[in-house]
C-alpha cells in the first residue's frame, strides 16, 4: 500500500470518527453540557459554550480531513483535542469518578472504563500523528505543467 493510500485511510478514519462523534452532541447540546459538567473541570459559565462549540469544531475538522482540505492543520487540531480528552479522562479516572465519557453519545448506556477510553484515544491518535508528520500534498500534473511554463517564461 502506497503512502498516499495510507494517508487517505488515515484521513477517512480520523475524519469519519470525529464527524460521527459530533452528531449526537450537536443534536442534544443540553445532555452534552451535563456530561461536561460531570467532568468537573470547567467553571460553570463555560460549560454551555463548550457544549455548543466543541461538537461543531469536531464536525468541521472531520469534514476538512475527509475532503482533503487543510489536512495537516485539521490533524494537529484533532490530535491536540484527543490529548485534551485523554488528560480529562485520566484526571477523572485518578480522582475515582464514575462518569459517562460523552465521546460518541450523550446517553449513559454502554458506559465503560475511563482507562479503556484513554487507551482507545491513544489508538485514535495514531492516524492523526501519521497525517501530522507524513502528510504530503498530492501535486497534480496540470499544476506542475503550469508552474514549469511560468518558470520558462
């Protein structure tokens, strides 16, 4: 498998993951705000703003990745977001809180281990790191021809 195929797969996996993760949170911002509150990391005044902003941020970055536009920037932003998620999950696991992750759904159903979620997020970070460090824009032949003609002129 060529490096462009690997990059394409990483873009689709990571972008699709964040698009999917954003959907339930966009539809149910009140429930997502409750989950953010349960983390006990943000001041009360910031909770609703984050609950409204974060899912749309995930959606936009995911769409940018899937479309192949601003790949490195989107990968950096989503990689940083994953690290923030891992820190928040780890902190609450250390505090012994039993809370809903809120990662893909605002429902409490299927709640798992916070440590398990951190390990899962580490796996999600792999495609982001591949795109951050190894992404190369594919240059179309038409652009090469045009740039070559401009240099000759």
